[in-house]
C-alpha cells in the first residue's frame, strides 16, 4: 500500500532569490536540527515543484510528519546571513486538491 | 483582530493614528502593554496606573518576586518569561499561583541564537504548563514582519515542543479571544464588578 502523504504550498519570503537546491538544503537542515536524523527519515520532506518566479514551492512529506514539517519550516528565519521566512499557504492530501484550493482562493473576489 | 503592543509613553494621538490605519483596512485592534518591573511595589504601581488604559496587560517576569505577584494578580492578563534570564523560571509553584495566561513566544525565542540550554528550558516550561493545564497564549513575539508566523504554524511548533494538541490549538484561538472579550466587558460602561453590571433600558 502506498504511503499516505501531505502536500504543502509554501511561499518563500526572502531578501535574496533562492534556487531549488538551496531551498532543499535549508529545509532539510531545519528538520534535522529540530527533529534529528530519525525525525528527518520519519518526515521525509521532498520538493515536488519549485516556482522561482512566484517564489512558491510544493513540498511533500509523510502524513504523520506533516505537523513537524510545518513547525520546522516556521522556524527557518535566515539563509546565508539574510532574513527569510517560509509561509505555509495551504496543505492538502493530493497535489490536485492543493492546486484546486489555490485556484479557488485566487478566483474568490476580495 | 490585531494586538498592538504599545509603549507606555506613546502619545494618545499617535495611538489613534495607528489604530485608524488598521481600521481603514478593516482590521480591529486591541491595545496591549508589556510591563517590566524589578520589584513587587513597582509592578503594583504600574498596574494601578495602566490597567484602565489598555485592553491587555502583559507582564515580563524578570525575577521571582515579580513573577509571584504577576501570577497572582487579577489585573494581569498574561505573563511571559525570557528563557535567557537565569533569575526566574516558570515552575510548579508559579503554575499553581497562576490566574492569568502564560504567553509563549515561539519562533522568536527559538531562532535568535538559541542554544540547547534555551531549548531545554522551554521544553521544561511547556511540560509544566501541560501538567497543570495552564491557559497558554501562543504568539510569534516578533519584532519584524519576517518573523510573524500564522496561527497554525505557531500551533505546530508548540505541539512539536510538547504542548498538547488541544492546548496548542486553544492557545492561538480561544484563550486570547476570551482574554480580550473579558477585558472589553470589564472596560465597558455597564460593568460594575465580577458578576454585576448595570442593565440599561436599551439593553432590555
């Protein structure tokens, strides 16, 4: 049976532009720092899509580690000396519903 | 709703200007003051002076005497501790005395040069709060826009540190709301004292 996963849509707020590899490194380091090697294996975070133009990323993790991943990303405050924040915009059980939620949000009149 | 932590010396017209800026974009504001006193007498004087001027009174506990008074006093809404201050820490006796909420500022205390001693101390305080079922208020405690986090993120951090799922959920929703609503009621014209209020003909 396939492992249940959760998908996060994340907005990168950073003074310097990030590339996918940098983002991956920062995220992995944060998870390792706060939850250790076993935590990293349990959460198993992976970058699914990286949109550098919109500064948005879709990250997948195991279902049981979703809250820990959210915490680890909220605790990231800087990357190579400059300030950075990762804001969780949405999270969902499938990429499809994540995109649907995002579309619905953009189409809702403010 | 946004809580504005205001310095005590800020002029009233500046406060109104600040509040109007939020009101114009449809955000309600709540005024809050952080009181720091070094002695019991100082704290009581500050509480007498500022209780009626602000919606929320928070006390930074800098030593054990101040912490004991702040935890016991009904005029205090939330108390908070600096995890880097070795003179005072949230312990079982303070948890028993506590009448108000305990504020935990998570991302700010954890990311700014925090070492293992700070983490150990925060997790000990969280364990005590969990054991005594303390009313916990969770906040990002940020000094810059970059450090502001969403309620769900703060709640996730609290759960990761060891707070129960219910406490961390209530810490970003029910507990702060109940403090604000209680203070609005207390500061209203009709309020006389606990359980007593003037019922005007218009209210009927």
